[in-house]
């Protein structure tokens, strides 16, 4: 109890000096160190935390946050944290243009065969045999060939027109579906909220506003929006199948496996965590970046 009281006094002092200390963005832990820490698992992560920071409270101290009262909620402080650690937003993959969708639709094997057949048909319709061969034929046969030559191109043109219609309809459907999906995804991201502690008050904020140093409350049914380290847990079990493929629920505790990863589901229990990675720096963000989403954001960082 005495240690907890001392910790509370220490973190209260940290909170009071939060604005001045963060004026230069001088955090005791870097983004690279946090990313490397969140890539570890179970005992390796616990050993790293103990060797480098003492415990999770040491990480809170370096992030200049209180495990009991959270961040102060000062807009200047939040902006500075977003500038240093990034925003909790994964830029979506650049949408395909209509011409790209048309080109993809043209790659269908059936359509390719129809295109070749149409071109061959058009070529034969305009081909004229030598006059020597025509001289051997009677007047009736010559008249029939001339009639077929004048209308033979219609078959090839009809095939090409059918291919064009199929390609345009397919590309338009894909384009409209992608547009609707992006609109729905954007609306869900804007409406989704998560519970955090700021200034000693339990509030709900949009997921995109969560930043490194926030103290987030997790409970049964939550989809974790960011990476974090467990501060306090009550029989907490997480489904990490979306990241690891393992169907078994993973029990999280301070003395065995305190790391919580974004994109995983809380299946049992509740607890609190300090957010350590958001957006493209979280485990989900790293995976999305490798798959192509958020690539432009990483390129900008590399250029800087």
C-alpha cells in the first residue's frame, strides 16, 4: 500500500509537469524502442520490460502518463504525441482507377478467346481471294461471295461489342462496390469509440483519437484498436487468431504475458492497458503496410 501511495504521488507530479516536460517532445522512450518491444512475446517481452524499464509503471513514467489518471487531455500535448508516435489511423490502400478495373476485367480467359475470335473473324471478312480463283467460279457463286463479304464483318463486330459491354459492366460494378465499401469503412471508423481515462475521468473517444500514453480500459467483447501493455487485469483472455492463427484464447497477466495487440478480441475478463503503439506502428498497422495499405505513409517517413 505504501508503494502504491508513493507511485500515485510520483505520477501526480508527472501529470502536473506534463505540459512543461513535453514542450520539447522529450519522452524517455522512442518510437523504435516501442515497436521493437511490441514485437516480442510472453516471457521475452516480460524480460525486456524488467531489464530496460523495471516494470510497466516505468514505461508509464517514460511516456509521461499516469496509470491511474491517464493523460491530461491537453490539446497541445495530444498533438505533440501524435507528431512523435503517430496517429491511430492506417491509410487505406490507394483505390484502383476505372481504367485499371477495365484492364483487370480484360484478363478473363473467356474474354481473351472471344477477342481473338472476333479479330480473326474481322480479318477474314475483309480478305479478298486472288482474281484468278474467282475466274474459275460461275456468276452465281461470285455473287454469293460478294454478298457474304459485304456482311461478314458483322459477326466479328458483334463479338467485339459483346466483349466491350461485359468488360464495362464488370469494371463499373467493381468500382461501385469498392466505393461503397470505402464509404462504409470510413463511417464505421468515425463512429467507433473506445473507453480511456483522461484527467482522471473515464470517457469514450473516437478510435482515431487514441494516442500513445493513453490509459485504455478493455473489457469483454472489445476489439483492441491499438497495441498496449497490461497495467491491471482481471482474468483477461484474448483471441489472437487474427494475428497468429491460434484458436486458443491467450491469458494475459502482469507476470506472464502483459502485451495486448491491436486487432485482437477480448473474450473474457477486463483490465487496463497503457497504449504503446498506434496506426501504422501497431502490429495490425505493420501487417497492413506489408500487404500494401499505408505504403505511402511509410514512404514519406523514409524520405524524412
